[in-house]
C-alpha cells in the first residue's frame, strides 16, 4: 500500500489538494506513478511564478515536527 496526500500549487488552477491511495502491489512502482502524475499536472497547469501564500509556513508551527509510522 502506498498513499500520498498534499497540496500542489499550479499557475492555471491555483492550489490543487489531492490524495492518492494505492492498494496491494509494488510500492516503488506506485511511488513512481504518483510522481509521474504530479509532474504531468504541473506540466499541464504550470508551476506558479510566485510562492502561494496559502501554503506559507505558519510562525506558530515552526517548532513542530512530523512523524511517520509504518503499519504492519
């Protein structure tokens, strides 16, 4: 299983929020396909010239950290 979720800023469509979930299969292949999809979307809709304010880091969250857990 492989999952990827996030926000993709684009020039033509603004920020695209997405979640990609793949079931049983080759995780490395899933990740490659996920990357290919996101690159295709950026080629189609363009990379924004300026950073998107909506995705700017919040000063109140600077000291927080992210964690990941592998589930059996």
